[in-house]
C-alpha cells in the first residue's frame, strides 16, 4: 500500500480509509495549496484533498456506492474539517 500523506489531517484520512476499506493501494494528496485564498480555505493548509484508493470492498459496487463508502469512513472529518475531497476509487484489477 502507498500512502504519501502529509500533515496530521492527511494522516487521519489515510488511517481511517485503511481501517474501513483495507485498501491494496492508497494515495492521499493534499491539494490545499492550489486553493489558497479560495472559499473553504481555512488557513490550516489542510482543507482540500484527493484520494486514489483501490480496495476489494469496491468489487461489484457502483461508482456512487464507492463514493459513499469513502464518505462514510470520513464522515465527521467531512463535516468539520475537510472542505473538498476528490475520490478516485477502483476494485483490484480495474483500469486506473
């Protein structure tokens, strides 16, 4: 598994997704610098993220349900600390 997270919130995202979905591949990217000064930028440097995740939990599951599984694992962080989250989710063996 790959998890080049940076910062405490990115580390929390990686830990929660690992615990909830047992990914075979995981990359959490902090995109906050690209949104500095925009709406939702709280000045913490940790408000906007991208997640690329591959998990057996996604096999036979629709794209919408994959998003829901990720969102459920991060629910309180999404409500309180994460302004934006881009999700790329796939099952093992699917094209990237």
